[in-house]
């Protein structure tokens, strides 16, 4: 399938043929019909990628500080190599799309094959012909909503959350500063909720569009203060929602000028936050920074594991905001058609990014996808790789399961230097990282289904580099296929899995199994062993282990995935 990818090292954005992703528990495989290119977030990512290393460090000092801290803990060379590996990984683009469910994973509730859905979430609702999307990031489309309109749903949910934080009702006077996609959708939502809307932007054309789409008053920045005075009958507006994208703090300053006493100012867009104390103090204004599209955002249990929040305690989650936006579209209270300026086939996707980073006028840029079926063959060949013909005993024909950070930064660079090993195929659940690793390390093909490697007769050795909960079942599958296995530690994450492997190893003519306890081969470890072997007295050993602190939400801390 075709997918848009961004290389953070080179800055190149391109359409690439990658395997269709596997669907995980509680997810659906969606055939994309349309996806929206964000002229704000995605433009920022593309421009960041095109910068030099120094430029990247200056624009993201938070990431630069992480690199410095890592260098202080682990040394300069390992840190540099880790940073370069991270930049080398392809970054998937897109977070707002719509399409049709073609497969459902185990545990998915409330959806079936054939359902038309809107999809949200970075890494899920990507610019690709097929996407694996978890339950709480799916929203079923009402009958009257087409795919192109539904592709705006994630941006609409962001606007919806900003409006909710303003805490205004029917008849309230609301100012919206910044009339890009986000601002125009916010103005439309406020209008649909019965508010009086004052729309403000630097660009006269956007001001005109806001007026055409129903704003009660729309003006350029230089006329905003005077217009707000008249618009609010001299009292100031009840709320200001800032949807601009600028490093300047001017939108925050303007909000302070035009707001009434005790009004709310909601920053939805990425703007400067140097707050003029005098105005905010004298009016006792409340400034709130909106967090994306609602409660649940950045919560792995909600977004990836399908754990919803009780409606009695959290009325508007990100998913319920998505559904509310779709209802406005369905009821014709909001129309996004006037916002669509470009429709670009996915095959020409690079042009969309040239557009949003260039000077040509644009607003809603959609990527459009064809009507093709789900591919039967999910292996993407690497035409640059040599053909491998296996002769027993002469060569290790390697298949790899897992293409994450450990595989790319540690395991594969070492294996690539070893003679007598032929890289045949590599698999990752997303398909994207496997494709990148295949190109980088010369594998013959990339895939997303482990069976593509396990059942390949050309492969006689399988390396398992996946997450810990998958190690035991993949070892057993490889044994069934009579493949030798190298498994990165641990062998199992519970006693039951360990017993399964023990039982399998009792069978006659069982393939070989090796576990990646690599420290025993380190030069200092071998010297230590020789020293200990020569002792005459009982051994008393004191260990001090230096290991980095893992975040509480890291997958290794999950008892069902990493072992805890």
C-alpha cells in the first residue's frame, strides 16, 4: 500500500510502498477514502525535519536537553549513535482521516466490517491506503456525512474541545483569533451553539471567508479592538478562543484587550504565551491552554487499550467530541465544503507538502485514495537486495520479527557485519519500520504478518526481537515450522509460557533455541568469569547495576506486555 512518510534526518517527504499494517486487539483495519493534511501541525513537522542538527536543537530545546542528559549518563558516542538512529527512522504523517472498516481485530466492540468511520490520532489515522485504528479513535459516520467532510473530524474535535473550555452558552459573545482551518471550524461550532461570533485574522481573504461561513462580524487585526467594543456593547467579549499559529504573543495581548471582566481566554493554537499582567490582573482573566481534542488524549489506556471514561464523570472525551462534530455535519449546522481548496491523489502526496510549506494559498488540503481492494500479497520486495538460495549447512538465511529501536540501533547493525548471514525477510506490525529496515540492511522483503517470515521455506533462522509478550508464541510457531530461533531476552513473561517452551524442547529433533543473554560474551564479563573460576573459597558477590529509569507508562512496565 502507499503511505506518506517523513525522514527526520534528510527532511525528505515521500510516498512509499509499505506492507498493510496488522490489526491489534481492540482495533479495526480501515481502508482510507480521504485524509486531511494539517497545514499547522504537519507543516511544522516538515519544516523541523528540513533543518540542520543545530536548527533542530534550537527549535526543540526540550529534545536537545534530553540528548545532553543522556550523554552525561551514557557517554557521547552511544548518545550520538542513538540520536542518529532515531532521526533515521521514518515518521508517519497524518492524524485525521475517514474510510471503511475492512477487518476487525479481537475485542473490538460496536463496529463491524463495512462500517463507514472517521479516524483520529497520530500514528493511527495516517496518510495511508490502510490504517489500523483503535476503538476509541473511531467514530461511525452518520448517513448524510461523506468521507471528505468526515476527514475533518479530528481537527473538528480539537476545535470542539477549545470551545467547551470557553464555558459559554447561547447568546454569548465569543471572539475567535486566527482563521485557519482550526479557527474557522471553531467559529462555526460557536455559531451552531447559538453564540455571537467575532472572527479576527491578519489575512483579509480569511476574514472574508469567515463572514461567508456565518461569523456575525469578521475583521482584520488592526480593527479588532474597535470592532470588539461595538460587538460587545462596550462590555468586552465573554470568551476569546485563540486559534492562531505564531511565536508572537500578540494574540494573547489582543485577547486581554477585548475580553470582559472575568472572561475566559482559551489558547488552542500554538502561540506565544508572554501574558501582559496588567490587563489579565485588572480583569481577573482565566487563561487555559487546550489539550488537543479532549479528555483521553495522551492516555495510552484510553487511546490504545480502549478504556473509556464513565460519561457521568467525563461527559466529553475525545471520542465523544469527534461524534459531536459529526452530528453537526449531519444536521447541516456546519459545512466544511467551502474549506476544501485542494484534492490530491495519494500517489502525488509529495505535492501536498510542497503546497503547505510554500507560498501558494491553501486551506483544506485533502489526500484522496482509490477504490482498490485489500492486497492478497502483503510482502514488499526489496529489489536492491540479492537473491538468496539456501544450501543446508552453508548459510544462515535470516528472518527477523520486530523492527523497533533495539533491532535498528543494536542488533541489525552487528548482524550486518557478520559473514555467512543472508538477510531474507523482516516483519513489523506497522509494516513501516520493517520496510525501512529492509532498505537499510538489505533484507529481501518487508512484511507485517509474522507468518511471512515463519512460513518462508527460504528462511532457516528466525530472530525474535518483538515485545516480550510475543516471544513465547512466536518461538513455538517457529518450532512448528522447523526453524532455528534466536530470541532476545526474556524467553517468557510467566511460568506458564516457560513450561510451554520447556515441553517443546523435549521433542525429538527439535530446532535450536538461543537466548540473547549477550553480556556473557562481553570482554570484561569473560575476564570476570575466568577470575571467579580460579577461586578456592565460597563466593560472595556484590552487584551495582546502572540502568536508566523507565517512565511509568513504558510498555516494559506493563505486566501483560513487558512483564512488569
